[in-house]
């Protein structure tokens, strides 16, 4: 099965009544910005996620719809270098267990360890990698059980709880949250809940309805984050106007789906977004796909535009909060790929990693 077929797997659609607060999503209270984007790197291949270490080292995944040569890179002097080495990259070869396959989600934990999701689109199984970036070596490579993440799973985003030893992955192909015990390797899936589903609303970018898999995009759970104390899990659909929360301890305690479902509440409004980040104060930052912007859901419950750039934020894929008040953004024109256009790739490289200071 090729990338287009995998990416066109239908996400379940469930129409449900949204809380009143969500009606304001996509219409932030403040659309002015004094921030300016700085170019971190200009890439020939589409970046997926970007993440920045405690020391300011910049890493990025190469989106599975991009190059089949490199999957994980470090940006050095503005250029991508294979990380941790060329030996781990697929480099156009058949996927293997010792090399990367389809890397996407990327995040540092509080111990400065780099975690990366590998969706295994060719291999047929999902892995979670962890790197010691000081020694540039693999610390963990965890394969998720096929019963939890079967072939065709698209577990693209991840949140890491290094405090309690858990990881939470968002799967858009069979909308659900995968909770993984990092010590035992045991995992469970939570699904079949309205909060995980795409809303039946069109995504419109530059006055054009965006299609995905040959029909108007309806992309389910995508961004997922944790609070700074690791006690609250936040998530929402790409095609969704509500940001949800649930106590993370319910997953750690092994509570059943009914208990978890009953504890899910709306945290506030969000734009249609491919990425999100939560800061130590409880503010949430989103990529706003329709407005070419970065928005912020403050602790006051109001959604505001932080930065908008219609010429450069062309499909802002993810947003990352880095040391020194910097916010990093990957912009990869993902809606110009064949999975969205249904035809040729109309993207125009270079694709960019940007940053601005909040």
C-alpha cells in the first residue's frame, strides 16, 4: 500500500453538538501581531515536525509525503544533516527494523531526550524512538503491539510524560488515543468518542475547500499535548473547533473507556490545526491552517492570533515552544501534496522552518 492509499484511509466522522465556546474558533479576538518570522532553515524536502533541545539544537522530521531518503535531521548551519547518522535513514531502500520508515511526531521531554514517532507505513507497525542527543545514540525503540496500532495506523503526534513513564499517541486513521507504558511496553487504545472525531465542517484555505483522499477533508484527532505537571492530557481534531482535556491518571490507572469518556471536557476553542503546544502557564498554541497563523488559547479562555503571515505560513504543520521564549514553526505546503490534490504535487520548494520570539 502506498502513501496516498494509507493517507486516504477514512477517518470516522461523527456529527455532534459542540459547546458554545467552540463557535468562536477560527475567529480569534485579536488579529494583530508585532512578531516577525526568522528563517531557521530552507529545505528542499517537506519538514514534518520541528523540536528544539535545551541547548538550542534544532531537529526536524522529514514528512512521509516528502523525501524517502532522509527521515530525521538536525539543522546545522541552516542545513539538514542526517540524524543520528546516515545509516539510520531509509535512503530510498526497502524499510527495515534497523532503519527509519515514516517519522513524523517529534518532541523533547523534560530530561532533554528526543522522542520520535515512526508510523511504519511500509513496515506495517508503529515504533517510538528515543535518543540521547549528547551521545547521539538510541536509548529506546519501542514497537507498539499490532492489536493496538495495526497496519495502517497513523499515530503521527506524541506527548511524553517522563515523570510517570508514559507516552500518548494520537492516531488519525482509526481515531483514538494510544497510551503506552514506557517501562513495560504495554499499551491500550481509547477510541469511539465524539471528541476524537472530525467535525463535519469544511477546511477552507485561501477560499478553496481542502480535499483529503478525494473528498472534503475530515481529519480526526491530531494535535495532542500534556500539561507541565503531566496530569492533564489535551487533544483535538485537525478538523475541529474544540480543544479537549482529560486527566492523564485515568490512563495510568487503567480505567475503562466509560470512565475516561465521562471525564473528557472542553478546554476551550481551537482553530483547524495540525499542531499544538502547551506551556508551563497553561496557555495553548496552535497552528491555524485556514488563517496561515499561530493562535494562542490563553488561561482566560480567549483565542487570540499571535502571528499571521499569509505569504509564508503555508500549512503551518507544527509549533514548538523552545528555550529563550522562541516559538518554532514548520511550514510545508502539505495541502499541495497528491494526498490532498488528488493529482500532481503542486508544492513549490523550498519549505521552511521558522521561528519568532513571543
